[in-house]
């Protein structure tokens, strides 16, 4: 399976200037190649190369491999655009948006990612440096850093191209790694049920709860600050609002990584699979008071599910998605279902058998049971091979 590892570069000011000039030159060349492809209707690499290769090398001073990448990026962009137009992303054929999008050449952002193959980039893992091509010549000894676990994966499993990107004033190399998958556990002894929610981001059938109360309070404060900044409307206020939004997204991602890691590790340790509720339509199904709707709509539940899925795939743990309808009203002991079984958000009390449990744990037991029944009936694991940041 594929994982993406992001290594942070630590260039000197001179090296950073060379990287910036290279990124701008490569994207300008790719934009020019895309315009030539549009005008000459040459949207395949071989045909476009005849019209653009020599001039790209001479005009922007790109090397042979960099020029080839600029041409390929332009062709790939048109392939993606064609697929999006066909899929209806830009409206129906003949609509204003469709006509406007298809009637002009593709343009690349000045700081768009630039691919590097092994001829343009080499890694020295022992010294944690890279040698990288630029328009100012080859830079040697550019330091990089990252988490120890990610750097070990990078050293052992990196394959193919790496992308040079600049984000927030920092430089990164994003490398693709091919990780060997463990053999899927075809005979799990049971399933860990995972119930997703607002008060508790996730609750498992093992009794674990990952509370969201403190996180939600912090997110509410961040939203209030962003709202004030947006109302102010100045350039500095907009920059600060964007900074707050990025900070919240990184914090949410980190929390989802930690939760998914613990859930998968416990399932692997005990020889069980993982049962998740089907997230499709969760926003439409949930009936919440107005203050809670923003919290539900802004928390990346799909991201948490995808993190669990790819970590499970890596560990050989089967994952089953089940219909979570009425799991909060169904008794996990006698399976009597009634709305009155849940008198409050946190409390479940069955009206028939008298079973009392925390409501989220009761739901997670029902999800685990449905996952097991689906597996017994022959359902296959739904943990896909994903391309995600490790």
C-alpha cells in the first residue's frame, strides 16, 4: 500500500532563494506549455514535446528532466480537467461555468508542487541531507528533518517521485512510499465497535471514550476569533483568520491520527476486526439543536474513518462498515429498540430488560454486533489501500 511521507527541508537563505526561483520557473514553464497545448490541440506528451521542449529549456533554463516534467504536468492537467468536465463537476455542457472552464488554458499557481525524480533528487539518509536540482545548479547538503518513525519509513520504502512544495514559508519534500501490507486476519475473534459523536468523538465497545468536550470548547473559541477577524475585513485580519483555520485543521488531524492509532493497535493486539458506522448521510440523519450543527458539520469524521481504514490495512485488521440506524435506541443485550430507551444524551436504560449503560458504549456494542454478523454472512473487509500522509 502507498503512504506519503512529508520531510521538512531546512535550507539556508541562499538555498531557499534557489528553490523559490526553481519553483517559479517550473510553474511558469508548465503554464506556457499548457497554453501551447490548448492553442495547438496537442494534449499528449509526445505531441506537445515537439512544440515546447526546446523552448522550455532555452527560455527558462530548465534541465532535460525538468522540461519533461513541465510538459507532462500540462498534459496531466488537461486529462484531469477532461475527467472533471465529463463527471459534471463544472455543470452541464453548454452552461456558463462549463463553457468558461473548458474555453481557456490551464494555469499553474506560482508555488504549485514540482515533481522530482531520482535523476533530479537524491537522498542521503545517514546525514539527513538531500542533493536537489535547481535552476541555479545542483544544491548539495540541504538538510531535512521529520518524525523518527516517518524518516525510517522514508529510508526503507521510498519509491518513485517526490514533490517539492512550499507551505506557510516552509519547504517540504513529499515522498511516496510503498509499504508492504500484513496478511489480512481472515478469522477475527470478534469486532471492536466504534461509535462516532460530538460529545465523545469516538467510543469503543471496549469502554474507551475519546471526549470532545475540551476540544469543542477550543474550536468554539477559535471560530469566535475567526468571526471577529472576518467582520473586521482588513488584510491582516484575513491573514490571521486563515492562520487560525489552518491551526484548527492541523489540530483536528493530529487528534484523529491519535484516536485511529489506538483503536487499530487494540484490535490488532486482540485479534479482532473493527466495525465502523457508515458515514454516508450522517449530516442528514443527525437531528441536532442549532448550536450543535456547526460542531457536527465541521469535525472531519470522514478523515477519522479513513485514518482507521488505512492503518487497519497496514496492520492486517479487517474493517466492516455497518448501517448505524437506531444503534443509539437499541438495547445491546435484548435488542429491544425504542426511543424511550435513551432518556438523555449519556444514559441508556432499556425499558424491557432494565440494562443500563453509557449511551455511546451501548451504541458501540450494537455496531460491533452488526459488524460481526456482517462478517459471518460473508462481507469482505472495506479497508482500502489509501494514499495518505503517514
